[in-house]
């Protein structure tokens, strides 16, 4: 099976490879050796979680053996709750107890939770070690492993503490996706759909054409969907590494309503992807009023999300409660609620929307 390589080249950063392919965990060490050549690691620490460890920790260790240095591992409890200060402190203490040094390398083997926490542990221990991302969920392959955002949650909100640290290398071994359940699969598909709408006609219509094959996990289509999403994310991040130039915001398409649904329904009730998909449906309709979004796009996106296993949610709440939840989101604390609106495929706008317009559209959308 073919493997493919995307180079992430961000101004001011060392370019790094995202390698995508089936079975590529097996030669991770061989591929990493030249990347780490300038400072071969005295020790590698794999950070993983309790679901992934029994499935892929041994394979990851075997893949890294070619580097010929001692390999330690830490297993976190699976789930979003692990992305917290207590678990992070345990990881820092374990890193110290293991004698990690400035030349050590952290390998994040898992989904976005492991990637974010291990990335932040690596970014902060001894003021920063090198981090290698080995994403094992579809979402982490297409989104969180690329772009350098790391961090943890606080009681006060998600991802409130963190830093930017680009990984030295990303290894997306698609065979590990075989054990991912339907909910997590659809979750990753939502981020792929999001990327396609924001990116281009080429990506969007390719995805529309191949949506049922992606839902069935056809290996060639999975590989191409991941590669296209990584190319998209790499381009966005290259233009706006730290979300300060108004470009990286496009990655929040669907997230304004999506975050509000997650918060109001209770975290975990719906997957992040299912909530984002609902947010994309809503944002496209809001776009019809505010950004000239064509009806054809609204309908094509609806059909795409249906096909990817992301149906309309059987959920609603009073429009005022949804608006209040949007305003509590950290991205909107400074004033009016902002939406990424697709004026058309590949053409997005970041628009501050007044309360009345949001309420009116929420009532229309949720049929109040
Ligand atoms: N850094 C970023 O740019 C960025 C972007 C998007 C999301 N995120 C973060 O990512 C996190 C969500 O990531 P996620 O969706 O990967 O969730 P996750 O890491 O919790 O993984 C989902 C579940 O799948 C399990 N799992 C992982 N790989 C598996 C495999 N191959 N087979 C079977 N089970 C497997 C995990 O143990 C977990 O139970 C959130 O914390 C979010 O904030 C970060």
C-alpha cells in the first residue's frame, strides 16, 4: 500500500513531514533517524492512553527500536478528562523520574487528547523537548496532530492553557484506524468535511464524490482524505501560525454552534464532530442571509454530512440559551458572536453577527 508525505513548512519553523500510509508504524524509527540526526535522543518517552496502549504500544516500540535508544512509556486514562493539570503534573513528575534530558524525544501515541497533553508536556519540560505525533484517531490524523497547538483544559474552559510547539514529525499509520468505533470515525469525517468546504471546489467535490467510500473506510479514499486535509491544515497554519492573522479562524467553521451544543447538551452527549456538523449546517444557512451562500452549497453540504454518518441531531434548546452558551465560549468573550460563513466553497468570511439575527436564525433552524 502506498504511503504519501506532506511537508508542513511554516515560516520561522523547521519544516516537518507528515507521513500517511498503511503499516508505516513499523518503520517509524528508520524514518525518524534522519529527522533526529542533529541530536540523537538519549531516551524516548511514549505517552499513550489506556485504550491505545493494549492495541498499538508494542508496535510503536518495535517501530522505534531502529533508533537504538531506551524507550519508556506512560499510559494516561483514556478520555477528555485526562487533559487536565493533575494528569499533566503526573506526566511532568514521571519525565523527571525517568531522567529525561534536553535531547529526549516525546512520542504522542493516541488521539487528540494524548496529542495535546503530550505535546504540552513536551513543550514545557526542561523548556521544551522534541515531540513526534503518532495520531491514532481520524480526527487527530486530519487535524490535531498538525499545526502545533498543544494544551490542557481547566475547570473554567477547554484548552485554556497551552502553547504552540510544532512536532518534529507526524506518522499517521492508517491501519490503526481499523479499531476506531463508528462515533469516532464520524467525528473525524466532520473535520474532513469542514476542511473541504473551506478549502476549494477541488477538495469539496472530490469528497462529495467519494463520501460513501470514506464512510465505508475504503483504504485509498481514507488515505487521500487524510492527505488532502493535512495539506489544507498545513496551508492555513503556514499563513497564521499562532491564530493572530485572521486566517486560522477558518478552522472554526461549524464550531460556534458546535461548541454551544456540546456545552448545553453536556460534554460527551454528542461527539465533537456531530456537534460541528450541526454547526456547519446552521452556519451555511446563516450564510445564505449574510454572505450570499448559494442554496446549492447548503444542500450539497447537508447531503455530504448525511452520507458521512453525521445526520441532523435530534436536539434543540431555546434560542436564548444557545446564544448565551455561544457568548460564554472563549472565542466570543470580547463582544459579538463571530461565525465563519461560507460565501461559497473555498470562500469564507469571519462575520460578527448581532444577537437579533442569531436568535432569528436559531428559531428558524430549530423550528421554534
Ligand atoms: N491541537 C489541535 O489543533 C486540536 C484540534 C482539534 C481537536 N483537538 C483536541 O483533540 C481532542 C479530541 O481528539 P480525539 O477526537 O482524537 O479524541 P480522543 O483522543 O479522546 O480519542 C477518542 C477515543 O478513541 C480512543 N482511540 C484512540 N485511537 C484509537 C484507535 N486507533 N482505536 C480505538 N480507539 C482509539 C481513545 O482512547 C478515546 O477513547 C480534544 O481534546 C480537542 O480539544 C486539538
